[in-house]
C-alpha cells in the first residue's frame, strides 16, 4: 500500500519526459548530417583500409587478399616517395609564406582607423570562394607560353627574350603552382588572423599608447604573446589543408612535367584510375598509399600538438618558478 509520504515524493520528482522528447527531435535533425558523414567520410575510410590489403583493379568482382604486399610495393616505389616528398615540400614552403604575409596584412586591416579595411578584406577573400579547379584552368591560359598574357607582358617589357614555360619547365612548375596556391588560399589565412586579432582587447593597446609604446613594441609585447594559442591552431589547420591540393595540381599540371609536381593525391588518382600507357588501375595499391599518407599526417599532427602542449607546460613551470 502506497503511503501518503511516498505518493508526495513521487509527485515531486521532476519528469524527464519533455527532455527526452526534445532530445528525440535533436537526434532527428542530426540524422541527415550523420548519414552524409557515414556515406562520404566513415565508409570511405573503412573501405580504404580494407582495399589496401587487396589486389583489385576496381572493375571486377574478384579481389585477392595480399596482406601487406601493397605497402611493400609502396616502400619500393620511387615515384611514391617522389610524390610523398613533393606533398610535404609544398606544405613546408607555402604554409610559412601564407601565414606570415596574412598576419602582416591582418594587422594592417585590423586597424580601426583604416577606412578601406572592409573593401580590402573582400578583395583578398574573393579567390577563396572561387572554385579551385576553375582557378587552375584559368592559370593554364594565363601562363601559357604561346598565348598567355603574362608572357606577352614580359616579352613586351624586355624582361625575357623568349617565352617562359611556367608550367612546362620542370624547375618552374612547382614554384608556379605554389605561388598560385598562396594567392588562392591567402584570404582564408587572413580571416583566421583577423579573428584572432579581434579577440585581443583594444584597451591593452590604448594603455600601451598612453605609456608611449611604439607600434612595433605593442605587437611584440601584446599581439605576439596573445596570439600564440591561436597560432598553433591556425598552423595545424593550414598545414592540413595545404596537403589537400589535388584539384589545383591536377588542373594546372596533372603532376607533370616529368612528375615534377606530382603530389601524393595525384599519385593516388593516377594509380587508382589512370590507364595511360596501357596500365591497369590498381585500386588496392592506391588505397594503401592513401592510408599510409593519412597515418603519416595524423602522426605529425599529434606530435605537433604534443610538442606544443609540452612547451606550454615548460613555460608555465618556468613562469611559476620565477613568480616565487
């Protein structure tokens, strides 16, 4: 028999039914995004791992399990290491250039006294919203040795005596693609730095001006220390995005000339789908290359984050020791 006290306690307990009902609606709205993530992210990742242990052209139902044979072939393939090196060379060169130039311009455009800051922000961000493949195709016409406007201008000014093969010279192709990449994605780095700069209270700069600090002194003592946390995130994001440069390289050079611009994504594409020269597509080998490169990038990112945290911990420990 239910006592009056137990009945009162039961009535006083909060009902979780409305919360569960609201949570059900939340899950319902999340389902489309989750379904897309499963179809286009999680399933391809799992499939790449599975196919990397198979010998398969992708056009037949027959797959032969070969274990680690595809990975052994990659290790022995000089073209794979050539593409592997090109990918990291692309990142090592373009990331510092992009971030340093974008930071300098962001500091200028973040000045409230600069009236045309909004206009220049828009101008520099326009290439970002332009399709990368279209940018690559347009640049092939612009830099064409025979009919490109760049060569016409250089010849008319007497800078060069003969047309320059920006995309056909093995020594110039990679720097040309790098410069195009910096120009194309410069705006997104600019936005990152502007967001970080705007998080710094303006009162700090005003107090520094009252104390007579110069502009360079303020940026060294205020801007640089407060941007360290944001800088780590921006560097990691930019480096990861720079390694995904397939569309620009494929449309501008296709990995040529003579594999001078072939990055790992172009190598994977060529191995998986190209049948040039009578070759047979090798989806298993391409999947192994993708898995190998993905794991390498993940390890580097984890090492970078771990090193950054360790450095921050050492600095905090030194600061605490000096405070004593």
